[in-house]
C-alpha cells in the first residue's frame, strides 16, 4: 500500500478558534519529501467530515492520522474516525497524542482504530508509513501499539529525539492568515512549540507519561529563525510558546531573548515558579527587553503539604509563588497562575487554603491572572491517584464512555464530578472564581472597555471585600450581557 495520508486535527474548541495544529505540522515536516499528505484542521473547516470524506472518496487518501486530546476533541475524534472507517473499511486509522499514550488499550479496543502511537510520534509514524508501503515487521517499530490475533501489542517505547533535529514546520500546508489572531498579546498572534517534555514528575500532569521526565529543546538560533519566518513571511507580531516548560534552561532563554531583542515582537511562555525565581536579574531584564509580556506558571495550591502530595519537586512552595508575583511586577510582566483545587484527602480544606492564598497573591501583585481547575487524576502511580482510587474513582474502559458528557466535562477540569468533591465544594470554587474575575477583570479581554471594567469592579467589590461569594446572580447576569471572558491559558 502506498500511503496517502490525511493528518487530522478534530475540533478542539467551541468557537472554532484557529490555533496552529502543531502536532500535525511536526508530522508533516518529516513526511514532506517522502509521502503525499494534507492537513485537515476541523477548527478551520465548516464541515470537516465532508472534507475528509471527499479526500478519501475522490482523491484516493487511504490513511487517517488523528491527534487526540481528552475532552471535546476526543468525542469528535471518536465520531469521525468511526464513521469514516464504516464508510471505507480499507482506510488505515492511526491515533496519537496525549490520550492514546495514556489509554492505549482503550483506544485499540475500538474496532475502528488500527494503530496507536505513544509519546513522541514523528519517527514512529514515519516508520509505520514506510512499513505499510514497503512491508516490514510492525513489531520492530518502537512507540507503536497495534492489534495482533485479537490481542493488543505495545512495542517498546521509543527513545526521544530532540526537536532541534526535525525539519522546520511546513507552514505552507496551512492557510496561515487564519492562524494569526488578535488578542492581548498583539494583532497577529500565532504559536510555536520549541521543546518536548518536562524534567519534572507532577503526578496530576499528562506530560509525565509522554516524556518520562526528559526535556529536549530547539536551540536559540533555531528559535530566532522561526520568529523571523513567522514575522517576515506571515506578518506575526507575537508568539505564544506552547511548551510544557519553556524556561527549563536559563542560558537558552537568555540567548534567545538577546537574539530577538530588536524584532519588535511580543511573546508568552510557561515555566515553573521555582525555576523562574532562580533566574538572574540580568536574564529578567533580557526577557522583558525582548518582548516577554506574560508568564504562565503552575502555582497549583495554597498548601505546601498539597504541593508535596502533587510531587511538584524542586523548591516549589507557596512562598516562592508570592515572590514570583512580586518579581514579575517589578519587570512589568503579567504573571498567570493555575490552581488545581479540590485535592483529596480533604478537598474543602484545600479549596479554602487556595482561595485565601489567591487573595494574598492579589495583594502582592494585583495584575496577576488566575486559571482555576478542579483536580482530576491521571493514570500514574502517586499519592493523589491512589487516594482517588480508594474513594471509588475509575477511568472508563471504552471510548463510548469517554465520549459521554460526564467524561467530556471531567477532561476539561472545569466541571469534574469526582467521588471526593461535593456539589457544594464545586459551587464554592465557581462562585469565588466569578467574583474574582469580576473584581479583577482579565487584561487578556481586549473587548472589555474601561467603563465596563469599572462597573464590574463596583458590582463585585462588596462581595470580594466581605468574602461573600455565594450565588453571585448579578455577576452572572453581567457576564451574559457583556460576554466578558475569564483568563485563559495556552494562547488565550
């Protein structure tokens, strides 16, 4: 079989906002000079299933490779893969990404999925494509899982390859103007992914299973070339780094900042609190001068004990988080902190501690942004996951169950209904969040003008100062009227 490949990115957000499908660009880069392929991004297609059907029926495409994250994207991946396999039984279907890496057996137990690729997928997928074309032993392809004689076989994991060694993204395969968005970062904002993995082992994070605590990164020279391409060829004026940790290596960041200092571009990235607190003042000066506008960090909890249970490692602490908020303020860089609330064994105590801590951070730096999630386990060994199982938690055993509304919400970490988290505790988090984001409207909402911000602050002031968050009906009404947004991560 000569593979003719569709790289498919199922719809990942309700608004169909076009964010670069970087996993597929990475695959396309290694396929570019050897196989015929195209990219179908459902965020950019009015009717993606129809587009896929036409490629298979009318243009002879015979292989469908799907990148899959839990949540809404998973449900659409299930729907479209199943439908296309029913229409075209000869179609070879391959899933890759976070979900197939974590739940390989669940994926391959579905009759309409032929292969699953675990962890870093570029070389594994290239070798699979070659084997399908020329013949070869599929069991020799590391990182691949497949079905054989009604059983699931997972080949050994693949040694990771540095993204420095892969070709540049084939941006010409996309309608790039659609991927330049206006937001707080700039008027023509796009994305890049400059590294793979993370050297830490937080036990609530899906990246651990993907990289086994390894971190490999592109060089500052490579990043400079990417920024130059995005600016000069496509008109980008800002870039959001989607790395799981952009700031691991201070020397790399400092050199990168020096190289793009005069580019006139803004940028955003994610890094650990304790790592950034170890940076020298000179590096912070370089980052600010190069256009760093916001830093996203996982503060995660207002309890040092919970941080230990999360296996945050390093020098993670609530004190370090406060100090990072102060340091970012000194350099006029907006800090964004995520919190994972409702952790067992005492979710209510964890929620109360984090709410109090968020208020402390706001006193230290009122410009700080917050993204609040609810704790949901990942399939890793650890104190939190073990406790969750003791309380009756179990992951679904079929894709159909994963596609139900309950598990779709669970995957977003916004509406998780877990055995240890009561409806009342869930309500407390969301009521506080509504008051917090009305009293401190996010700077990332470029559509929320000055007088609306002032009115929101006035409406919510009594609740914030009295700490009475219960049933903020008036703020719900204001949100429906003005449609102001809560802070968002990953490029807004």
